[in-house]
């Protein structure tokens, strides 16, 4: 009887020691890591065994069976989330699983600014060090093809916003997401459009929105700027927009718009060609989309910058000339 008690006690001590060691290795002992901080990737849909093997290959000294056992013991076997994680020592197995279950993935931002051209967007994407630059050798047409766009010209098709992504994501993912967001925003604006607009399609609304984006210095003026251009379209008056003309000049524009430039025969010169230009001239934001499709009701046909970001609006040429003299030429109002 005494011998049986001794054996039971010994077994109990052994179980307790094993449990204590297991707890120590789970919640106390730091994991061996090749570097700190270090990045590891958990692939989508991978099994616990595959994740454990991948972690070990990436420099985390953790046997795959320990990861699997701990995750199953916690009830988190199916809760590990894919992505790129940044691990910093000291880190326990418990802390590692907490990160994986909470999905504390490493994310970076890229902001596409309202009013940028598509070329500026491409340059910003190409500069971002955390993106996989798969589009570097692709021309604009190839980018459109890869993201499933049917359009042949990229300008205006991508929504200005801040995009978050995991390091190593393909830059095509940014283009695709921005394209989808613009399609959604344009559809919503067009569906809520004012009646009797002189616009025949969402595409024309996008073109007008891009002009409004470039012409507006103060957000408070945006709907009025749109109203001026809508009024001109209604009566067949030339839009006479500097930004469209500058866009048509391309790299020839040196910062100064001259009289000869206003007579240059480009498709974007709205001083010589009636109606909207053939494509957008920039990436318009939601406010400009809304202004183009729901412009202010105004009789104004002209506007000029006051020099403080806002504009002076006029209903006739005489009033406009007085505003130009006052705000642009520095002359007293007659």
C-alpha cells in the first residue's frame, strides 16, 4: 500500500512538473528569434502545421507541434489570421498566438491626393518602399487591362483616398481598389444628380468633376464653380478653363500660361474648343463629384480668384472685368 502511494505521489509530481514546464514554455519563456524586430508572414488558409513550419523557416525558434498544441488547447485553431506581422523580443508563445488571433497585422498607408493626375499617382505608388512594384514596366493601358477596366485612358478613374495594405502587396491591388471606389462614388453621385443637367453620362460628369477639382480654391466655392461651368454648357459658351488647357500642354507647361498657349490647337484647350474636353484632367474627390452632379443654382457665368483661395463670381462680362481688374490687376473698382 505504501509503495502504491509513493508511485502515485511520484506520478503526481511528474505531471505537475510537466504542466509547470508546459506553462513556462507557453507563457513565460521567450521564443528564440533570429532578429528583433522581425517580420513574419502567415499565409491565408494555411494549416497550423504549415504556419508553424513557415515560422521556423522565417527565423522563429518554435516547433510546429508546439504551436498546433497551444492553439488547439486555447480553442484558437481556426482563429489565426493571415497577414504580415512584426515580432519584437521578448515574445512568448502566448503573446504570439494573441497577435495572430487579434490579427495585429502590419499595415502601411498610401494617400492619393484629390486633384492629382494619374501620372502623379503612379509616381507616388512607385516610390512607396513597402509595395511590390509589379506595374513599373507596365504602360497605362496594361494597368487598366490588369485591373479589369474597360476604359482606354486612365485619367480620373481612380478615387483619391488613403489606402492601407500589408507590406509586399502588389501595387496592382492599390490601382484596383482605387478604381472600384471611383466607380462606386461616381455611380452614387450620378444616381443623385440634379434634373436637367447638360451632361449625357456618368463619364461626362467625371470630366466636369475633374475640372471643378482643379478650378476650386475654397471648398465653399465648389458648387458655385460647378454651377458656372454647367451654365456655360447649357448655352454653348466656351468653358475657358486654364487647367484643361494646361493639361493639354503636358510637359510643355513651364508654370506660365501665355496668350499663344490659349490659342494652341489641343483637344483640351477649352478656349478654342466648345464643350467638355475628351477625358478628365485629374482625379476628383467626392465633393467635386457631388458638385458636378448637383451644382449650385446660380446665374453666374464667370469667376476669378480673389487671391485668398476664394473666388469672385459674376453674371456678366462687365462685372467680371471689374473683378479681374480688382483682384488680378490690382486696380481699383470703377
